[in-house]
């Protein structure tokens, strides 16, 4: 793993298996969570919520509106549905992400590919956030950011999914601006180039710096 900031203290270091999910983690205000692409070309679907108000989920729409850009990267602040700052991107070695909302699901896989019962980011995120959602259908599409996802539109507005540009060891660091809960899915999609047809693991490292513990 590329170096953490000097003086950083690792609080948790977890591997999320290929096609799997992270059990929801609490991230205290001031702590930073690194989401790392272990082998490369892997998308991480994440959902955040405020510990103090668990219904105040991440909003991709508010995040883009309040940062004035669709290209969320270092220095931008992720915001909630109620427009509270949740986390700041403090490092980003990929700078290609999808903050348009949405996640792969059994339903879209059925509609797109005619397959039933697939594992998906929707089921993964519901399992990840088990204590916070009663059913997968409680998850809102706007609350999911797809890190490292390469989705772009051409001049005619037709969008396409390309292989993720992330290489082994690439990462994005989010510093919590308030106490957070993080849910995460290692996207299992393998019927389009979303993960370049080869889903692989992710790593989640929570760390503190001298500044965050001062
Ligand atoms: Zn997915």
C-alpha cells in the first residue's frame, strides 16, 4: 500500500473479498478512510450516513451541486440529503468516479441481461448496512457513489461504461467531517466492463493523523 501520511495510526485494515461487502463501519469525525483497489480495475460502491441522523444519507446530487462539478475528487466535500458535510476527499490517485447515483441490482440485471437472482451492489449494500435498512428497497439510488467507475457520455449524450482506470494500489481517502457510518460493496458486476469483467477485492483502511487526534 502506498504510504499513509506521516504519523498516521491505523485503526482498522480490512479486505473486502471479490463480489463481497464490508460490514458497516463507524468512522469518527476526523478519522480518514482509505478505499483501495487491490488488484486494479475494481469499482467500490459506497453509501454514507450520519451517525447522529441515520436517515440523512449521502446525496450525489447535493454533492455535485454544492461542489459545482460532476468530477468529484481531491478537495471536494461529500454532502448529505440534508446538505450536511459528511466527508472531504483528501487524496485520490484515480480521479475517475461516478457520482450520478445508482447501483447494480437483481432488477437491472434481469432487465439488461435476462438473468435472475444475481448478487449485486444493491444486495451487498443492504447486507452491509443491515442495521440501518429494513430491506434493499430502502436504499436510495442517489445515496450511492461509485468510486473508480468509468461511465462517460459522448457528444450525442449516449453513455457507456468503460474499464476502470484504477491500477493495483490506487486509492481514494475520505476524511470524516462528522461521525459517519460507511457501507461498501465490491461491485460484483461481470456482464459489462464496469470491473473489466473480472471483479476483484478491495481494501478499507481507517486511520488517524496527528491532526485528527489533536
Ligand atoms: Zn455494482
